[in-house]
C-alpha cells in the first residue's frame, strides 16, 4: 500500500506526463494550422505534364506548388494515358509539406495514395517538428511490417517531392545544381548525386540542366529495389543519369522543373511541360 507521499508523487508524475502529451498534441496542431493558413495565402502554380515512353503517350501528371517565404506544399496527381490506359489502370496522388529555412527545408509531412488496377495502397511518412523522419505507416498494412528507419540513414533526408522543392530552392539561391541530395521513402535511402550541365533554352526560357545519378542503399531488410526503374541498360549495369531542367518561376520564387528525360528498358522516357 502506498503512503500519502508516494501517492502524491505518482499523481504528480501522471499529471506531468498527461500535460506533456497534451502540449505536444497542441503544438503539432497549431503548427499544422499555421502551415495550412500560410499555404492558403500562397499563389498557386499549376503545371500540366505529358509523359511519353518510346515515343508514345504513356501518362499525364499535374504539379501544384503553394510556396510562401517560410512554407511549401507540393501536390502531384498522375494517371495512365494514351494506349496504355486501355490495358492498365493507374492513378497516384502525392503531397508533401514543410518549412523553408535559411539552410533549406524541413519536411513535416508526406503522403501517397496509389491505385494500380483494382488495388489501392497508401502510405504516410511521419516527421518530427525538426524535420527528422520517424516512421512510415502503410494502409492496408504490409504483409511484413517495416522496421523503424535507421536514424543514421534517415538523418538529413527528404521525400522525393520535397527534394524537388529543395533542389529548386538551392538553384534559385546559388545559381547552380546541388551536388547531392539524400532521399528516404521510409523503406530505404537513396543518395542522388547531381552534376551541373549548365544552362539551356527550354520553351523560350533559360533553364539549368541537372544530371542526376540515383544510388539506392541496401535497406534494413537486405533487399534491393526490384522495380524496372533500377534495371535500366541491363542487369548489373548502372542506369543512365536522369536529366532535369529547372527554370526560375516568379509565382513560386524558386526554380521549378520544365523538362525531364531518362532511359528505360522499354525506351526513352520524356516528360514535357504542357502548360503552366
């Protein structure tokens, strides 16, 4: 049986724990509210893209940028198009948001909803208020639960959409492509090594040409990616770089993509900006 002093100490500890939990929930809620308000005040830039594979229409996508001096929200919507849409059904909705700082960005959320044929899958990446990746939640749950991200491998990483914002921000501030960008999808880390190929003229505007070489780390489970994207140019060969052109945009205040090309096993893939 507890003495009155011990009982009071336990009650104080319980009260303090609940107070800290409530404060944490309130802090996160206030941050999300402020982020939403900032995004609603931003002027949106909507890009419409057409994607061709081996010269044929394959997909179409839209990117919506909502960027203020201190926050960003980037939404992507994509679906199959052209002859392939008669054979396969695919839709994807992705969104990332976070803070813009003097040193770059701090990711605060990233989610994806993906539908292939009649199968739907969703996942959400969780981040701390400091922008550190803390975990991944899949719906429906994966057959084999993912281990928590290795803090060392996850440190300083961003999701792919946020990396697009970070790259555009770097180009606008430094007039050059970033040299490396670490990306983590909650399952494995990728190091994106980038080479600056100078300036080109794309659609009548100057655009910086960045060549990206993506190298996946072996994840905690010991399995490397099996997707076609990582098998370009035959088994065991390193894939050709991805070419992306970024141009400064007055609406966003940062550089945004205006063209992207790469090579796959089924032919050249070209992403062309239809309008913005």
